[in-house]
C-alpha cells in the first residue's frame, strides 16, 4: 500500500525533519538515509518502522541540524604548542621569520577539537528524532488506512462474485453424473445394436458410479466456501491486531488450489467456464492482498 508521512520538530537548538514514503511490495524493504554523522541512529529508526509496518518498500529521509555552541569546541593546547615549536625550528633552520598569527594557527588541523563525542551528539538528538519518526509513521498509516478502506470495498465485491460463482458450480454438480450416464448409455446402445449384443444394466450402473466418484467436487466446494467465509470475516475486522495481509494471501492461495482441483475433476463445459472466471477473480484479489498489511 502506498502512503506518505512527514514530521518536523525544533527543540533545544536541534532541528529534525523526517519524510517517509511507502509503495507496494509484498515484503518489507527499508531504505534509510540520515544526515552525515548520525548513522548510529539508523538502527533505532529502523526498529520503529518495523514495529509499525509489515509490508512495502519504505524510503526514509532524515535531516538533522544541530545549532552549535561555543562550549562544544575547545583549543587543543598540546596540538597548538606542537605547531608553534615546529614553526620556530623551521624559522631557525631556514633563517627566516614567519609570523605566527593566532587566527592562522587556529585553522590548522586538530587545533580546534569538538568536545562532544559522536555518541553524545546522537544521544541529545535521539529523543527529538524518535518523536518525529513516530509522528511521520502515524501520518503514513493514516493515509494507508484511507487507501485500505477503498480496497476493502473492492475485496468485498470480488468475494461476492466468488460466492455467486461457486454456488452455480454446486448447482451443476448433480447433473454431471446424469449427463455422463445418458451419453454412455447412448454410445453403448449404438454399439450393442450394431453387433447384436446385450449389456447387463448393473455394469452400466457400476461404470457411472465410478465416474461420479472420480468427478465428485462436493468436498472442494465445501472447502472453497469455508475459505471464502474466513476471508470475509478477516476483511470485516475493524482493527486486526497482527495485520491481515498474510492471512488473506494464504486463504487466496487455498481458494486457488480448490478451484484448480474442481477444474481437473469436473467433466462439464459449464463448470470449466466457471472455473476460468473464478481464477480471474481470485487473481485480482491476490494482487490486492499481497500489498495489504
């Protein structure tokens, strides 16, 4: 399911902005990008995402701007003293006089050092970032729920079509054996008349009984309707605790399996046509439920 969520917070001199985009994917794939220097926060962000999201390709952009204070930096006397000593030795050796401007010396590498370690920076940012990520996820989920509402209506309509179709198949089941008996009796009668033979009616009954047993699809119809009832029950849940996408996907696979068996066992042109329609509807459902949480 698709969706977008964003949040921006500013507190204690720290600006945080989060954008989350989601597109369809039957699995959960997270792509995360944060401001340089804050990579240590990415596992925490990913944990928050995995707690709330189960499917989709999730793209997250995090921007962090921290207002710097004078107390965050200090002059390294040891490094500065070393530079001064080297410059003096160089002046003596080359016989020149190089001015030692403090402003020049302060720009040399290592003279000014950051008093905050990377972990300390991340620690001050995390509470604000966590709140922003949670807000962005909530906005994303709200958008996805709206999309899910329209999908539920479509799923219910397709479920209704499946039920009507399987009911028709069930109504045609009794005639399959009778049609086979009539055709078999006609063919045998024609052959017997040509060769002046007779047939024990018990043999015909036995053959028809064997055919009826091989082509009986009553159990498949019962199982299909049971799967469909469970399917309807799941999409009727207002707030499924563990999500419903994978359960719906499983039931869709089971319905497809039963329809395949019906198509292979039922020797009837009308049932065969109905099986084709059933498969088409199930395929439409399958494409939808693979993107549902």
